């Protein structure tokens, strides 16, 4: 099986990723999820006519023409805080004090804000008259009974959560967060808290991967590091597949003597969709399916795995989560310091860059050496510049497309 182009690799991943079966979630756990049902209002919001201000409910006719030199005096006959209704109606020559959110009493058609009045018990003097109907919220002003308020496919942000609460929807049908098992392999790896011995390095990848998965909206399930032993790899992969919707392995998918992932995954009954992508960094990317489980074999170098997760796993997880927008914004920019492959090598290069607006144009500057082990280059980047497979070099100031990795998806 030959290597795939990046476009074909992404297409194959998404082709196998149907949104996860919806579940009912409490509002507290629905934030950030995608709605899997239409929501129709069972009642008006607000349910009754209420005051938008602290002030006095009056008849507009009683305060017409009010001015500091021509005040209108009304007798205050009741005081209505939010959560209570008036005991009497507003009649000619009377007013009822109301608080924000309190029901507007019968007979009143206007609320005069308290700052436009002067109280002289039991009278209130109106110093200026607002127009008729001012500061009165009508029943159903926000949402009318029977209205389709939210549609399936809507991401639930704080505003949608509040709206659902106002509608009395304590639970809602959503696509769940994908469970993503993360497995790193390699005898050379030690925990971040350990002092590496000769030939050893700290396992930074498991932490960057878990952080990426969480920012992508997935639930990261971290498995203990696996030594380069066939049985250990096989056992860990089987346990990870049993617990997750997606398994991401790190390392062990290249062609080395101790790279056991490919053989062990297929021994567990997985179907290989592709192995290898024409890109740099991250070419030894693999993808398998096993029944309804998806398996991504990512390369071991720290930049390679982060680029692969950003470019392929992020849209994959978003599609599983029910999102319609899967991809980061793409912008045209000028590559300040240029980029030279040496030759047109048939691979798409992802160049880590810092993008910024200068003089009305978007410019991108390399974050430094582009080796696949230089993790600091990712920490300084806010975009990936794409140098196409057929292009040998981009001159200083030359045009380039950017994937804006710090911005939310827009398509």
C-alpha cells in the first residue's frame, strides 16, 4: 500500500468517522457538546409581562408631559419585588413600585425608571416621562411557545446552555465526547518526574498528546508506557481498544526492528486503511479500523505527532463529536524568511510559523529550526505554513497558505 497524499489521508479518516451515538446529558456536562436534537419551546420566555427596570409601573397617560418644572404626582399603592405579583391594579392617578423582573401589574402600560422619579411617601413624583410601553418586557418577547429555538448540530456555548435552562430543559440530547486512548511505546522513555539515565528521555509526548486531545474536545485516557516487547504491546492495545472510541499510539509505526505497533494492531483484527503520508514532518502516520473503533498510529518524534494530531486527529474527533465545522481557518500570507526544501521532494511540508498582521498584510515568520524533534518550535508557533509537494522553495516574502492553529474552526 503506497503512501497517501495529505488530502487523501484526511479524506480516508473522515470517511470512517460517523458522529457518535447521542446520549442524554445534564446541562452541567453539555457545555461544548453538539446538540443532537431540535429544541422546541414548550412555553413563552419570559412567561409573563415583566419590568425591565427598577421603577414604577404607571399608565402612560398619567405621566405624559412630565418634566422637572412640571412633575406628575402619583400615589404609590403597592410594592412588587421580583417573584411576587401586585395585590391591586394600577388605576388613574396611581403607581406601583416594581423591581426588575417583577410582573407588570394590571392597568399599567409603562415603567418609569427610578432615576426619573423623586419619592415623597406616599407619592412619587415623575420628573420625565418615557414613551408608552417603555421598559416593559412582553410575554414571549425572547422565545414564543412552539418556536424551534435550537437545531440539531448546534454547538452548546454558555448562551445556549442558559437558553436551555430558561426553557426548562434540564437534560438535552448531545453527541458525547470521544474517548481517546493514548499509548506511548519505547524502552527509552521515563516519566516526567524521573531523572533520565543513559540513553533515556522523558515521555513528553504523552502529555502534549493528552493536552491536544482535551483541547480538541475529546476525553483523554492515558495508558502506562509500553516497553518494546510484543506481548506487552499486544496486551496494552487490547485494553485500550476495549475502553475507547479512538486509539492513538505513539511510536512503533516506522520500519525499525522494535517497531511492533503495526503488526500487533493487525494481529488484533484491525484493518489497515493506509500507512504513510507524503508530508514532513509526520510521514509514518497509519490508520486502521476495527469494527467501530478507529486506530491512529502516530510517529514518535514530538513535532511529528503534534502536527499529525492537529491536521488529522482534530478534524476526526470533531466529526465524531457532531461538529459541522472541522477545519481551522486558512489564510494567505507572506513567508518573511522564506523556506528551502533543497528540492521538490514530493512531500507537503508543514512549517511552524508565527503569524502577525503588519502594514495591512499577514506575515509569517519561521519559529526556528524545523527538525521534527524541536518541540520548542511548536511552542512558539500559532500557525502552520504549507509548502506544497511540487514546490522546492518559497523565497523570502513569497506567498504561502497558513493553517491558523490558534483560531477556532471556520469551515
